[in-house]
C-alpha cells in the first residue's frame, strides 16, 4: 500500500462528518440532499477501505499459519528492480494478469508491481509466465 489505510479511513469519516454538518446548516432542500449524498459516498468509501484492511490482515494471518503461500514471494527468475530515484532494491507488491493482447507460444503475461521501501515509488513490469 502506498499510504496507511487507517489514515484514509479516518479522512473519509472526517469528510463524511463535514458533509453532515454542512447539510444541517443548509437552507435549501437541494443543498441538504447534495450534502447527504456526499456524506453517504464518504461513508461507503470508508467501509470499502475498512474491508480492504480486514482482508489484508486475514491474508497475512493465513500466510503466517502456513495456510497460504506468501503473496510477496516472487520466483528467483524475476530480478527485482532498483528504484530510479533512490537506487534501493524495490519490493514486490502485487501481480495481475495482463490483457490478452499479446500471446506467444503458450505464454501468458502478468503485470507485476514493485514499491520502493524508501520513497514509496511504484513501478511495474510485464513478465512472461508459462501456462500450465
């Protein structure tokens, strides 16, 4: 993650409370409705972040117990890039299948994301993966 989810959740709740106050002080029904909708949107975003945070914690617990393979483990065939800004070895963050725009002799492609532990810069690479 680039930023702490807890900070994002707190920000969402702060903005939701701000919208609730603005709705209470609004004179027109249209303004009250607008701020009420914004409050609901901020609350929905906060719930989404909370779900993501709980899911991340659950996955980490399962990995710790040995029920899941580590998600941050990249095979030895992939060389970890160095951050172009601070020249520190970057850490594997996530991988996603790439769109099937290029397929070659039983190979699929995945986009892998790396994050710098120093400056939090995010980079990605396209990696060929043999199909099983």
